[in-house]
């Protein structure tokens, strides 16, 4: 049976501040630079969610993309779009919102909620040149 990977791409905008309470103010500035601005800054993110599975022998699909979109929107996009990730998103509380950590948090939001198939990959484009990929543990 062929194993197929299906990806859905969505967009959202959000603000964040890269800051670790475990670092001094000087260390935070050194590590995060301009991204440590106390007021934060924003990005227009692109999110790709990839599901793997064997196509259904009757309908030929791994996952209904309309249903996948609904799950991604309700579990992630509706919660983060036009929000400040440090302060307004419950599942991001206490996490430094780097692209890496956001990708892991998104995985955790989706991993048990897919309509079919298995979550294979979260790919988060913070900018066209800064991309984080997470494939679970």
C-alpha cells in the first residue's frame, strides 16, 4: 500500500517577544537582539500541516482537506491569529515563542485531533527565510 503525505497550508498574523525569564536583561538582548523589544513585534506566518497515511481504497484520500482545515483553524489559527503569543494564547504560556517552540506547541495542539491519517510534520514559516520544522518525538 502506498504511503502518501498530504499538506494543508494556512496563514496567520501574530506578535511575540523573544524573552527568557531565565536570562538577564543583557543576556536576552544578546541572544534575541531586536526581537527582545519589550513591546514585541509581529510576523505574517505561513503554517503547513502534513498528514501521512494510506489512501482510502474507495475514495482515494488520506484525509478530507476540508475537515483538516477545520481542525487546524479551531485548534490553532482561531487561537493565534492577530494575537500576542506571549500574553493572549493559553497554550503558549511560559514558552519562549521562537519559531521552533511554536512549531512544537502547534504539534501538541493537533497530534490527537486529526480526522484521519497521522500527523507527520509541522512546518512554520516565520519569514520566507526563517522556517522551523517539527516531526514529533
